[in-house]
């Protein structure tokens, strides 16, 4: 690994650890949790990340206060065409307000010409060589009978770039993503439906990480319920998503085992 990659890796790790370190206090103990789910496909911010069935695992450490969390998230499709490793840290200031930093690592279809595997520690800005990018997000929920949640994030590092028409050089887009969601239906059995709408833009120009122009990229709703399998009751969700900018849509069903 050359010095540039070492610096890039150190910067990203510093962001992940340093962003939440201010919130850590002397803790007697924390909590480690493991999650596992199977989905018919993978949707994220209006992207159909992979159209095929895939599994996802999550390993997290939460401090004893319950406010600060560090984690790893990994996903892989059944056919091997999609694979991702993501690092994240978050801090909850209250039940309504949180901040997070997430380094996404979707390296699907990227192969090094020398040894045939992708360098997952490449935190550069060339999409042909790496799938890493980092965003910082903040979320707030307005309390009430029908609470409205707002999430806002900015990509600060990685493959969020575009080619400047005048200079021909890659410029960082600093893509902004804004999503608003709210519950629209629920019943006594614990079933519920949440609706959402999200848009993206770049302060540097028209092109952004999500599309070539600013606009709405993520509209839909999620239905939450549970199913019983023998003595076990498992949470299940179904998300219908449309992306008006890309003229795409998909239905995702997710089964959470733990």
C-alpha cells in the first residue's frame, strides 16, 4: 500500500472514529449486537444496488449509554455479482436527533488488473478502481401523533466526482441528499406503512452522485409486519420504490432473522 493510500485510509478511519469520540464517556460496558437479513434485492436512496436476492449482516457495538454506536455492515448477492463492506459510526443526542458518518464500500465488478481482486483500501476518487465513498448525515424527527422524520447527508470523500467540462479534470461534487418520511398507517396488530420522498443535488453543478441533474430520486413506501415460523416471529418489510429521475422502480421484500 503506497503512502497516498495510507493517508486516505487514515483520514477515513479518523473521520469514523473521531466523529464519535467526543461523545464517548467512561463506560463500564457496552453491548455487541449481530444482525442478519435476506432481501429479494437491495434498494438504497433510489438506487437498485443489486436486482438479485442477497444476504446482509451487521455487527455493532453500542456504548452503555446507548447513545453512540460503531458498526460494520456487509452484503453479498446469491450470484456473487454484488458485494459490499461498509463502516459506520453514529451518535444520538436525543430520541429525536442523531448524526452519523458512513463509509460505503460497494466494490462490485471492480477488479485490479494485476492480481484480479479489488483493493478495498483504495479511498481514491476513480470509480474504475474503487467503490469507496463517505457521507456525513444528520437526522431529526419532529414529535407528534404523525411524526415527520428528516434526513440530510453530504458525500465528503471518494467516488462522488464529475468531469469539469472546461478543464477535463475530476471535480468533487459534494452531493447533498435530503429525505422526508412519515408514518401514514398502522393498526393494533403492529402493522404499519411509512411513506418517503428523497432528492439529491450538488452545490458544484448539475451532475451529482445520484443523477446527471438535481431532482427527486427516491419516492415510495414501506410496509412493516411480522410472520410466524414455528415458534419464531420474524419482522418482515416490503418497500416499493420509484426513481423519477432514472425512470426506475422496484419492490423489495426483506426478512430479518435477528
